C-alpha cells in the first residue's frame, strides 16, 4: 500500500481571525421565565445475564447554576471537538464564548446569571448549536489543503499485525490473511466473488490494524477519516479501492470524491494505475458479471 502524506492539515495560524461576525447570530429566541424545570432521565437497571429489570427510577439531572461554569463547559467542548486543546487556547477562547452566549446566540442579549438562560443552554439542542457553530467556524479557518507526496516506502499488507475479530469471517483464498474480517454479510459475499473472479490476483479487506485511511472534510466541515472496504489487485496489475455500500448517507459522495482524488494522486506519484469504485448492494445483487472488470463496469454504468 502506498503511503501518502495527508492532503489536509490543521493550522492554528488563522485562529486569530475567529470573531463573533464569523458565527451565526440569533440562533434561538430569548429564553422565557417560568419555564424552568429540572431535566430527568428514566433509569432502568437490568441483570447482565438474565436481562431482567432489577431497578427502575427517574433521576434528576441538575444543570449548571453559575455563569463561569457554563462558559468553561462550552469552551472546553469547543476546543475538544476542534482538536485545539493546546496550552493557552482556553484563555484565548473563553472570552469569545462568553461574548457569543450573552450577546449573539439568542435573539436578544441575555444575562448568564439568569436561571432561565442557564437552563436553556444546558438543553441538548442549545449545546449542539453552540459547539457546532464554533467548531464549523474554526474548521473553516484552520483546515488547509497541502501538496501530497510519498511519505514513506509502500507498506506490505502482509506486515499487518495479528488482530482479534469477533464478527463474521470468511475463509478467503486470494488474501494474505488467514480469514477475511467482515463487518456485514455483504462483505463476505463480495470476498467470495473476488475469489471466483479470474481477473483478480489478490485482495485485502481493509482493517484498522492496516492503518490505511484517507482524511476528508465532512459535510459538517470537520476533518474525518475514511477507511475504504477493500483493496483489489487485478491480474493486469491495476489496483482498486472498493467500497461495498449498503445504505448511503450524506457523507458517502464526499468520501467517494476523496477516494477518487487519492487514487489520482497515487497514480501521478507512483506511475501505478489506481482506481476507485463503489459497488452498491443492489448492483451486486443484480449483476450477471463473473469478472471483477464486468462488475466494475456495471457499477460505473449504474452511476455508483
């Protein structure tokens, strides 16, 4: 597997450009008095073996009652999710958080010592809005594209250390692993297809122990990591990243485009042809192809 340097990096040099104007304003209406109530959670305790309910009660969840604790909470969460928990960042971020909560987050300025305000900020939707607003703005400022290069020599898949696996496995033929570690039944069926396809020389199911992932910017603007499902080597020497996909979400097209870019970068840097293909479950079920090339062309024709 080629070892490329990241195409994205996080730089805090532009963090000083983060201002109130870069954050959404008037997200929620000003909290109303008289609607303060303790949050409760219904707790059910079950025996670990029999799953019989042994305890059940409503537990009160107290919310912060001091402005400084509210500011500290949001500042800590913002730095955590933005991956900026270096020394000194808290003191830099806390005043901006306080200013945002008191003057811009609600439709009118609020007093953080008001119990109604503290209560509203402790609720899940308000917490999510505040933290996401800061993280999105920070990501826009700090995530930057960089030139990709070969970071180190290619890594042999056979050097992957042994790892435990408790889910489904398949006794693959054209893989260096003694078993194919499968997350779902579809992956086992796909591995069986690769074993039977005459134009497949070898394949590997990508597992965490291989340390092969591709960084990308998610739909929320954050940096995430994508682990393609399979690596396939054709008998003509061409290489493929393959995603076996069931249900698709909003992140899938972003991952698709990033994987295609990774293959393009590898081909440019190494001269070795690499291609990306997504094979939806429906296409796999409908295809009459018996070769990987035939399945590849079917998936492309289906717009995968």
